[in-house]
């Protein structure tokens, strides 16, 4: 008879005659986590089971057991407690505290970005947990969103010390200094290089986690894990303040300090990080002086709930409907109304409804922001502190006085230019470059001309018009409208200049559509860069409901989306928002197109749907 023992069948089962496995909660590369019942103490627990194919490996099994022993020595409110470590018929298991909540990874997948308040709270809790581990002589080495748990009442716990390692050599080390262990996206530079680690490696990983909470993505991504890991050795992360310009003062600087490539330039300990975060939080709640207010009375509050709010007033997209009791971390949706447009209601066939006259030009009035927490925003931070007063991005800030002067001057210039152009074009109807529009297009228009019209509809161009301050500031060479429907390329081409005027109160809009999905067409803007570059592409969406796709290429732009290759991003939302996207491969042309839009008050009931973009900009790396 063979004496070889084999792992028992998959649960449900009772381990060590004490822990009954109920159902699987999660699984990773090495282990599975099960909901269990402690039959002796009549309580629910989490049972972490080493996978059967690894349980027979003595090195892996011993490292698994040492995790339980190491973590059991830690007693901290932000570290998941370990109750027991068992071996039963060839199965290795660790019995842990059951955390009723979700991982930060799940939260980010649902919400994409978190508020600064919640990010500070998470960072402070994890920094405290890491400080306790480091004080006990341990380095976690795998700090990532999947190993951070958040409960409905706002508690944050660090878990999974499966590859934790002592700070001091101690006998048989079951890991190797020269082997990268951990998740590639969250490795420290010294882990990538195979250097000796201390607690500052964990702090670097925490910096990456906090960066992702605020930016919606990690700063370093490559084609594979190796490229991703090596990227942090070759360049610095994109400035977080450019991606979230209205962060509390000092928060972006704190995170970038954590992301210093040299450990001696980071915070020295988790306790220091926690103290720095507390200081940022305290400063954020100090009143922000407004130089435009001269009296000591209360500042006025907006009386029109449909006015567009500053774009960073909420950090996330509204979530699908969920149980509010089970998930108090869910953010409140931003209150916005429709964004006006100047486009007369028009069907894609070119028919203009006669039920409504011309629509007034769009001006999204900026109302002074009231003091205190942002209007329409409920503070969901588990710490219970007041919402942080945000400082708007100077570039996108709404200014009442100067903007009126500028608008008046521009209107006067436009009037003079219109008179000059009218006289010039009227004198040369036959040979002018811009023929007088007719109600019926020429019958012999070629397909190639239609494609050219679709891709070169209207252009604001530095090369042909001399230096254009708005384009230069936006990092672009030209911007033009784009429409895959080559039979009717006009998409408010005269509004293109508004997306580079550094004034979010002026917008470019699509035509009005009867279908929120634009009758299956892709309509948007094509931005050309001065030279091929990597960087960050920013799009200030001014629609109350939208879905966009973004493409990038170094080749000639085409009217067919299929010629653009694989899209680099697909985003959607139900409120105005600035979308920031990393362009990781050098590109010369960037295309953003609407695939779904919301309603607009400037459109008719028959054709109610239109999309709007306030600003586009490109920040090159380096």
C-alpha cells in the first residue's frame, strides 16, 4: 500500500476538526481565501489555504507558515489579525480575522479615482500599519490595493504578509535578495534592482498606491511586467498636480517624495508619513482667502443648480446602484445640468427643424464658489472631518472680471475681421479659397474630397497662422473637428478655437442628434502635436453624460476609426470632468471621439442630444 499522502478533496470540509469551510471569497497565485466558521468559538473567520499544487513544496509551505508566525506577533488596529496556523492532511492553512468589506482594488475598479480626503485616510492607516511592521523588524514587500481592505465603517487594514521578510538576516532565508518578489506595478526601485530592502521600500509602494487613488492609474506601465518594473528606473512619474490640479496643498509633493528613486530622499518611516498626511489634512481645512472678496460677509451661493461646477468637485464617476447601508464609501454624484451649445437643432441628413430659431452662443456662467465644503458634495471620509476646500487650477479657473474684458475685445476684433472677409470674398466669388456655402453640395464631389473634409474640417493651426498662444500653451500644433460621417462633416467647425483658449466657460459642441449614440457615428476632435511625443492628454468634458474613445497614431489621420488601430482609452461619465490619459507611446495625432452624449438645453426636443468639450491640452514628458 502506498504511504504517499495527497491533499483532501476541495472544500467544503472541516480542517483540524475545528474550522469549517463555507465558501471561497477570493484567490490569488499562491492561495485561496475561504469564509470559515470556528466551531470552538462559534465565530466566522477567514481561512487562507495554500493551493494544493504548492502545498507539497516544502520551501513554499514553510514560508507560508512563517507568514502566520510573523503576523501573529503584530498587534495593530490596521493589520489583519492572525488567529491560528494549521496543517491538516497535507493542506497548509492560516486562520485570520474576517474583514467585512472590500479591497481597495475593488474600490478603485468601481470608482476609478478617490477623493483626497479618503486617500489621506487610507494612506494614514496603511502608513501606521507599516510602521508597526517595520518596528517589529519586517518588510511587507507587497503593498498594493489588493492587500488593503476597507470596511463599511471606514476601517482600513493591511493584509497578506506572504512575502514579508525580516530586516535583519535570521538563519534560513527562504527568499532571495536578487529575486523580484511582489507585484510589478507596485515594486520599489531597489526591489527591481535586487538590492537589500528596508521599510522605505514599502513606503515607495504606498506612494504608488496613493498616486493611483488620485490619478486613477499607476504612473508606470509597460507592455509586460518587466517593462513596467523597469520604467521606474528610467523616468519620474508624471506630476500628480497636473493630473489633479485641485489637490490639497502639499499632498502631491508628499506623494512624489514617497516616489523618490533614492530611499534616503523618502520619508524615513511610516510614522513620518502619517504625520505628514495629518499636516496636509490640517492645512486643507484652513479657510482659503479669496482676493476677489473685499467684505467680511458670507460669500454668495449659486442659485442655479444647472450651472457647471469646477471639474474636480467630485473625484469619481457615479457608481452603479448599490446598497447604501452596505457601502457607505460610495460618493455622491455631482449635481450638474445640461451644458448649452450654439448648434441649431439639425439632423444628420442636414435638415434644420423650423420649430426653433437660432440658438444663442454658449457661455457657461461662472458663479463664485461658497466658502466651506463644495456645494452638492457630501463628505464621505471615514474620519468624519470636514470636506477639503479645493483650490481650482489656475489654468482652468473661472475669472469674472478679466474674462468679460477679453470677450468684449474679441467680439470687436471678430466684427472687424468679419467685415474685411465679407468685402474680400464678395469681390472674388469665383476664385476664392472659401466659396460661399450653398444649400446643395456639388453632385460630382468625389469620395476622396469627402474624406478630406471629414478629417480636415476646420483647423486652428500654428504653422499656417503663426504662433497661436492658446495652442502653444496647450502643447498642440493644431486642432480640428472629426466626423466619420463624411457626407456631413460640419460639426460646429467655427467653435474649434474654444478648446485651446484656456477658458472652460467656452465650449465646442457637436451638432444636435436625435440619438444619444450619434446614429452610430464617431464625432470629436483631432489634435496634432508639434512633434511625436509621449505625455499626458487632458480633455475637459463639458457634457452631463458622455462616453468617449481616444486614439493615437504617428501616421496620417484617417476618417475611418479602423485605420487608427487599437484605442488607447475608453472613458464614460455622467457629469462634467477633466479626463487625463497617459500617452505611453510617441504619437503625433491624438483623436478623441464621442460615442454617447447627453441632452443639451440648446437642442430641440426632436434632436435633444449633443456633446461638448471645453478644453484639450497635451503635456509632453521631459
